[in-house]
C-alpha cells in the first residue's frame, strides 16, 4: 500500500474537530513538528494532545529536531520577513538528515500527518519538512485543511 504524508495545522479548531478531521483522512500517526509541543490552545500541549490522540487510536510521535529553531522563529516575529524565514529554515532542515530519514521511515510504514499550529500550510515550516522528506524518498504530500485535502504542488519558495 502506497502511503501519503499529510500535513495539518490546528489553528482555529478545537481538539475534537481536529481529531475528527484526522480520522476522516485515516491518519494513524501524528508527527508533532513543533520544537516545543506546548500550546495555549486547550488540548494541544503534548501530554493532553497525546492522550486525546491515543483515546482515538492515533499514535503520537514528537520530532523536535524537525521544529523551527527559536532564533529563526524570533527573527520572523521581529521582521515578518517570510523570505528570510524560509531561507534560514531550509538551511537548518538540511542539517537534520537523521530526523528526516526517521520521518521517511515512519511515513512509509503508516499514514502519518505532520502537525503544527498554522492553518495555512503555505506559511508553515511543516510544508518544508514534508518536502524535505519527499526529497529523501518519502511519500507524496497532502495538505489537510479543515475541509479540504490538497496535493503539494511545490508552492513558490523564497530561498
């Protein structure tokens, strides 16, 4: 069976709606690509998130090395320069070979979904992580939204 690697952001959703969307897409494993899996949004911090997923038969894997490093996030908060953010994150992700290989292994064995906060996948590092996994032999990438599933068409990247 050919698996796909999904991405999904929980912005604007409560935990029940988020899990329902994962179930509709037959996600078996969530790969949390937040460097620090904390959230002010109820149900999305690591312990409660993991428990809610497990209750619904979905495995949880935290991949902190695939998260965006704090200095890159902080710079983006300061200047809102997406081109710089993209350049710096793409440079960083190239240093994470072992974590990318593990992601390819997981996503080739099960229906996995990269999870982060941002609803708009085109403005989230998870898209770059998914593309890097694809370049390392991982499955095709599908971006989930609250209502749609969109194949990754290689959005314009600022580099």
